[in-house]
């Protein structure tokens, strides 16, 4: 699984406040990564947040059905275009046209109530 890191490790971007992501839900944010600006999915469970590129590995389309709105059920995220289903915890596609592939992880950290890109990419 690929993990994207921050373009400049000395400038850790604040992506949003933790309380802007519903517990058990998700939101979309824009971030500047090494390859340029990208849309990210931030998935929250309690104080933990996982980040992925907002791109389905099947067809390269965004996963949200409306800006920042995602199809979530239990521990899965479903692509609104072709129905690929991904584990929230590791981004693995467990159903649909890209079974076995992964969402591209983006390392994030929660500090002082803010979600930031991780400095070291872990």
C-alpha cells in the first residue's frame, strides 16, 4: 500500500479540526502533497483518524457522491460510482471491481484537536 507524505515536512498542514469530522463518519479536505494538491478522505473513529486519497483505484474517480459525502456502513466505505467496497481500517477493497487493491493511504495525526498531515509519513 502506498503512503503519501507531506511535500515539506517542516510545514505540517492543518487539514481540519477533529470535531469537524463526525465520530464514525468521514469528510473530504484538500491538501498539498509531494505530487501537488489532492482531495483526501478523513475517516474518524473516536480520537483516531485515517486518511486516504479520495480516488477509487478502479477508475480513478472520486469516492464521494457529493462533495464530502460518503457511503459508509459499519466498517466499510463504498465508491458511489462502481460500488467498490473498502475496509475503513486499511483501505483494502473487499468487494467490487477492484477487489484486492487498496486506497492510497495518507499519513495523518491528531494533535490538540487538529488533524494534520504527519511529519514523517507514518
